[in-house]
C-alpha cells in the first residue's frame, strides 16, 4: 500500500454534495426529504455543499491532498430530461468537471447510480418495475457516449443493499416503502440493471475499468452455540451474500428457500446470465460489523455491543472484521481486483479556532488501512482505497447531523476546512515510495 501503483482517493456522491436542485429533475430523495419525520433534522439536498457552484474550488481541494483519484457519482435526474433525452446543461457540468480532473492528473472514478432515482420513474414503480432496469441501461448508454474517454472507471451501482433493503424493505431511506417482497424484488431489478449496464459499458467504454460497488457488514455470532452461528450465517446471506453471490454463482443464497411464497422475487429465465456479466473490478464499502443471536421468529436478531467503541453514528469500531471480510470474500469467489471504494467514520467534530482536530477519525483510518494491508499480505488483490468522504455532506436520513468528511463544511458559509485526518492522509500519500 506504500507503492505508487496503489490508488488512493477520496469519494463523494451527487445528492449529498451538489445542491442546485433547481437545475435538475426531482428525485426520490427530494420527495423523501419533503415527507415530515423522514430526515432527522428536517433538511434536504437543495443546497447541500453547493458543489455545482463551487466545483472548481473543490477540485483545488482534492488536488491539494495529493490523491490519485476522485470517486464521484452522476445524478441521473441532472443529465436526462423526463423524455429520456440528454440535459445538455447537466452533461456539461460533468464533462467540465471530468476534463479538469484529467487536466490535473486525477483519475475520475464515476458511479452511475448513488440512490437518486428520478421521481417520475419511481412514480411508475421505481425499482419494483422491471422496466426501470432497461431505463437504467439506456441512461448508461447516453451518459457514457456523452463522456467519451474522460472517465477512468465506471461503477454501475453504489450499494444496491441500501437502495433495496433500506429503501424498499424497511423504509428508512427513499422511497420509504416497507415490505419484504419489495426489498427482494427491487434488489433483483437493481442487479439486473447492473448486468444490462455492464453490457453497455463493454460496448461503449471498453477501455475503462467497469464494475460495481457493494457494501458489506460482516456478521458475527453472539456465542459459539450452533443456533447463534447459524443465525449469523443466515444474516450474512440475507444482507451481504444476496448482492454478490448472483454476480459470480448465478443464484441467490440458500436463505431464499426459507422465504414465504409471497416474498419470493420474480426472476425470469436468463436473468442470472445477465447479472453475472464479467466485471473488471469489485468495489467494497466497509464501515462496521454486526453481531447476531438466534431468534425463534425471524431466525436472527442483531445485538448491540454496548461496551465496544463506536462512531458518532453508533457503529461499532472493529477493524479486524475488515480483514476478515476481505479474506472471506477472497476465499468464496473468483474475484477481480478490488478497490476499497468507501471507508471512514462519522465523528463529533468541533471547529475550534479554525481547526478540527479529529484524532478519533485519524485513529479509525489508521486502524482500517492496516486492516486492508493485513488482507493484502494474506493474498487478497486490493488495488486502491478511497476515504469516505472528501467533505461533510448531507448524510441521508441523518440530514446534516453526522459528519464523515476529512474536510469540515460550515453549511452557512460553505467554507471548507481541512481536518487533522485530511492532513494525515495527505502526509501518507506524500511519503509513498
């Protein structure tokens, strides 16, 4: 990881930083934010970090860190009109951004979908409607043609688990639906859309690194009892393996056999062949682990590790599970090279005398970079690491209450301030061999 061949970067997502809501179509997160009680502080993404306005200064910031790459996402409702035609103003914003990144030698890693589905598509069923997978392939086709050779890497989706489970199964994210069958069906259509889009990328953009970004929360058993071990295995299948197994094994995990008939997703002949398109890389997002015990009703239930250190969002800090995750995936699947596309921590940052001394986040990064290195030393092919996130931003259902950035954002003035973690990251990169 000290080699210049290893890619280091920072990451953001469109809805979380861009603002400029008046120059794009409405998306499901606009609607969700406008629904009372859905976002903790009642906020929205109308302004966020005003990145559409301040993008040049933000690229200065990215360049100052000395990173090799910048992971960003494209706002589908910013680049396409309702009729599916290109929004030239929205496309121009991204092409200018990509051109400037390339001019400065910063590799653009582009995610095509980071949760901001156009609302008019949701009105027609969203990810519960199989047609949306084909609309996504069409969007991919138009955008990749417009971007030409400006992009280094494309990811089709960021964290389909969050879109399907959080958005359609338990309803804590947009669009706020809550039904088990919705979660599983939307997951299938998201994976189908990934496969369809990979075919488009192979045709339109064969020279980029093309893949998908999945998030994982490793599942541990509360005790060594057979019941708890099985509970952890079932949870792992449901929350983690569900999204990766179809990519390589052309099927869903065994837990699908436990489903009631009404919860089974509709899967058409040939779907798994589409989903299992070859990928050039796999993106891994990791933040924490989860611990499970057996539950007579649901099969598994998560328990809180009360005495263990946690981040400001309440997630346990347990770096060993990062190494365990990477080595276990390496053992289970014939993986392509992997990027750590997100890793980081929300901490209770304080701006004092113009500085943010986030030693807690710095310690988190140090421990987790070492955990990645441990996996590499055990033979796992990891080729890059992206800190989440470049800057504090709209943190979905938490609104602006939680700060993940290595750069502090004053949302009233939009002033950016590098935190101690940003300076430490910059020093790490400057001292590579």
